[in-house]
């Protein structure tokens, strides 16, 4: 995010020339980060089968990479490190605690027996789960709690689990020029077939109203 600074008045990143990044570019950057994290996590998991890491070493490396990706995603959604508060760091910690629990139960014990393809598929789910952190950061950047939204992309509560391609689109609501809240639209992202859960969310959130 070099050369881009968060402008809290317009809820977007702006460069030195006054160019606004825009929602599409921001979410594209988030998705590219997920792709990089998927590769990194997959490489770590596969290193056990190749003999270059022990299970114990892979466990630590997986936790570290996942932690760093959650921080990167949340911080980008939030507007950068200068805007991070103790509540933001606590939100990241809470999300990671849940993911670490799943990692310890569903991945670590099987690193020596899963195929590389199975490991990489599983790791893609953990990497994509970090998109939830991005939208939690986006919520707080707009001055409301993530809990005010009924659900988050990639929260694992849909049929597609964390492989969700959807996203929140926030539209400002003003009364005589004063910002009074947002209308949140659940957008079906990507040219993929969407699960019934996400289709239902799109129908329910048309829009979901958040008011200060």
C-alpha cells in the first residue's frame, strides 16, 4: 500500500496526486493477498511431505503465516496501522484463536498423511478466511462495529464455507449532508456458481441498514 493513504472523510485510499483507489481495486488487492497467502500456506504444509520441515516446525510456520495474513487483511480494510486501536487488535486476536483451533484439529494431525493436493486445498480455505478480517476492518473504518452486520464474507457459516467470493458493498446514507449511516449490500463476487447460502444473503441484504 505504498504511496496510498487512507482518507477517513471519503472512506478510501488516496495517493499523492489525489487519485482515489476505489472499492473494486481495494477488493482486488485483498484477493491477490489471499492468493499469495494460499501459496505460502500450501508450501509450508507440503514441506512436511518433502521432509524439509517437521510437523512441529510446520505448525509454528502455519500459525505465523496465518496470523500475518489476518493482520495484513484487517489493517488494509481499516485504513492502515495509524488507525489501529486496541479493539482492532483484539478483533484480530479473537478471529485467529478460532482459526488456530480449527488448524490444530483439522490440519496439524494429518500433515504427514494428506497428499500435497489435499493440503493445498485445505490451506486455500484458511487463507480465504482472512477476507472476513478485511471486512471487519472496513466496518470499523466506517465507524460501526462488525457485529452490527448479520454475517461476513468467508465466515464459514455458508455452504461454501470460507471459499466465499462475496463481499460487502457499503453505500453512505446522509441526512441534509450529515452522514447518518450506511446501506450494506451483499455482492455476489466473481464469475462463479454461488451457493444457496450466499444467494440467500444477497436477497436478505438489499440493503442491510446500519445507522449511527
